[in-house]
C-alpha cells in the first residue's frame, strides 16, 4: 500500500489580515500518496494557491494539520527538512528570484544545503538545461521575460532534487511548446519517483494528471481520476470550469457523429475517432492562402524600431530589431512568439514607457520620438495592461486602485466644490462600469484588499484600472493568463465587445485561442525580429511552420489540419471550435448525400 506524502487533516485557514474573517480553506481533509501526479483546478479565488502553500509549510493551518513527508508543518524544527523535501514554483515566480545572475539564482538552494561545489555546478547545469535556460546563465534575472523567469524558478526548484514539487500555475507565461516541454519534464520527474502537485487553469494540462482535485470555496468539489472528473460535466460547468478543448469539440460532435468513442481528451484521440468513422481517399493538399495584404497606415505606425537593454555594457541585449508595424483602427492585432521574443518590449513602446532608440513610433496624432509628448498625453490614447498586474498596483483597496488613474486625469480640471462632487460621481461610475466589464461585482469587490486577491482577480483589477481611463487603444500583455475558464470566456467576450464599439486592441499572448477568437492580424516575433506577418487564418493554417517559433495553432486548427492530411475535405481558415463543428457537420451531411 502506498504511503501518504502529504496528509491534510481537517485543515481550515483564514488570512490574519482578512477583514471579513472568511475561511479560504474550510475543513479540508485529503492525502496525496508518494509518487502521485495530481492536478488542482478551480475557479479564481477557490483556495488553490492557499492550499498549495500549506504543502511546504509557507502557510500554517488555522486549525487542523498538514504532514509533509511525515513531518508536521506546524513544528518550526521541521521547516528546514520540509523545504528540502518539497520544492515549490510560485504563481508569481519573480517572488523567489534572489540573485544577480541566472546561474547564481539556480545555485541558491543547493548552496544553502551546504553541498560541495562540484555537486552544485552539476545540479545547476542539469536544471538549467532541463528548462532551456543554460544559454542565459550569465544574464541578469531582471532582464528576463516573464516566461523565462518562470523557467528559472522551475530550475531553482529542480536543483534541490526534492522528493515532491508543487507547481502553482508554473506554465502560465510559457509559450505553447514551452508548456508542453514543461509537462513532459514533470512527467519524467514523476516516472523517476517525484511526487508532483500542480495547480493549473489549462484543462489540457490537467488531463495529463493521474488524479484531479477540483476546489470550490476552499473545499473539494471533486476528487478522482482524470476520466472520472471530466465525465462530471454538470459539476464542472457549475464551477465555471470546462473540458479540454478536444473533449469539448467531441461533445459538440456527438449528435452528428454518434459513433465517436467516449472519453476523448486530446486531439489525437479526436482525430482517430473521426477517421475511424469516415474514410476519405487522400488527394493532393492545397496550401493555405497567404491572406489579404494589410493596408498601410493606421492608428499605430511603427517603423524600423530597435531597442537594446543595457546598451554599451557587456550585458547589452538586443530586444527589438527593425520592427515595422501598422495597426488599423477598430481591429485586433496579435503579437505572438516564444518566451523572450520581444513582445512585451514592443508593447511598452506603444504607450511611451519605452521611447524609441532607433526608428519611429506614432500613436494617433502623437510622434513618440518627440520629447514634448508626455506620458499623460499618451495614456489617454493607449492603456497598457501588464503581464504581471500586481507590479502596477498603488492602492490598498480594489475600488481605489481602479479609481487611481481617473483621479489623476480629472483632478487637473480643477473647479469648486460642486465641480469636485461631480468629478467624484464620474469617477465612481467609471469604476463601476470598468468592474462590470471584467466581471467584478462592484459592491462585493470595491472594498477588498488588493493584497488578498487571487492571481486571476488581480488580472481583472489591472484590466479594469485601464478601462476606467477610457483609452482608444488597449494594449494587453497576456490578458487571460491566470484566469479560470469562465473568467477567460467573459474577458474575451468583453474584449470583442470593446472592439465592436470602436476600441483598437493590440494583444501579446502565448494562448493562441485568444488571438484566433478575436481575429485580425498577427505578427510573430523571433529574437526581436519580425518572422511572420499575416491574417490569423493564414498564420494558423501552417502548424508545421509555427513549430519553429515554439508556437502551436489553436486545437481546432490543429484538428482541422490533421483531418485534411487524412483526406477530409475541410476548408482552410478553421480557427475556432464553432468553425470546426460547423465544417464537420457539413462533411457528414455531404458524405451521406
């Protein structure tokens, strides 16, 4: 019989600083055995991160107890041993970066264990190689992209050679191939005997686990095998969760393809199930159309943009090189590329946080090369939502945080008592409207402390604080990272509505479904240079070419591509689940005529 590695016994937890006194974990009991591979899913604010931090003693139960490797986390004398046994990669990995270079940071843990220098060097090299960061070993962590920081945090945990590793959304900022490689690494660690516990909002990742824990308000709503949990669609839907993409498509197709086998969780299973039902002779496969050429000019014009961090020093790093970009008004322009390709640096040029070192940037009527153009001028045109929203918070309460920007803008208008009363009303209504747009209830959240928000809730607050400024252009860096499926759908619906009402969107994302759903144009970056430019349909109809950039098309595009390769007469340009389901229904009807 397997031994429990984590034994959670009737644990409840309330944050001491919580004004409401509500329990985040509520009488929770469970065990995770040695060598298990467990995924934790749940809506934003359901207690996943709080639970994860109990597993290595970072948080102590208010009541109840947690045993890690048989050691009680409440006993101070056990802490050092527990931290050797249990490695952790945080939801915000920059919180655990402590050294001046990548190599030194990965070595920090082993050095504190007092290991010999040769052992430390071997562990650091192995860990950095495993996460694809060895070539960056001499770089400063503060110059890394968010995805690279996530990889470095993972390397730091691996270098400890722990018996168990807890990952709190450790793939959120990674590109698609990086996510897949990380999951392969976790599976390899598990095969070698490491107990793996990982929190995720990606249902495709959860499907790779042997067991899934579904959290709801600090309690377990479901606990079972992958197949068992994903068979309970009623509970998942009630909690705002969903099936993996391929499984969702399979469920939609069952009326037209009743012979499709049950339990489909990935695209390979879906393609196999469909091709076993209908066989087509494979003929010549036509290439996808490159798409219509984008018109010149627009509300954003970037020409020959180049940027070097730490220019003139031995650590100089070329982040952008000869970038040309035109974004038309009321459209969505996507920025894609592997981790560290320059997407965030480009976005920060669009709202003036970085000024052009080379080339020119024009936003509406403003030339950002002109030193007379101020940030206040630009911010009323371009609102930027960072990929690490908590880094931009100023205020203690959510309502004040969202009101911060409008207060600065409206305060300049001056006026007497009556005018100021009107301004306060205007600010309050802006805050209410912005919170409604991102799915935050005004009364429930306006007096919440920003420090007690979950990762997904922080992202919503960050987006609302920019929407309250009413910009004409919205630049978003990973806008759906850290959001549960229901919140992700709501944000995507809101962004589509904003675009229909006249807003221009520029979105950098590793989640290709985000870019596919909003349509428009995509620029793919590689090592700071433009590698591809084209319509969403043209770029995503080339899955074999995207692999060069560590990207993968959305699951619907991948399934359509695989079926075309098997001879299915599917049109090009299928990007979404709706489009695939409609096309497959037409194929079935044509096959039976």
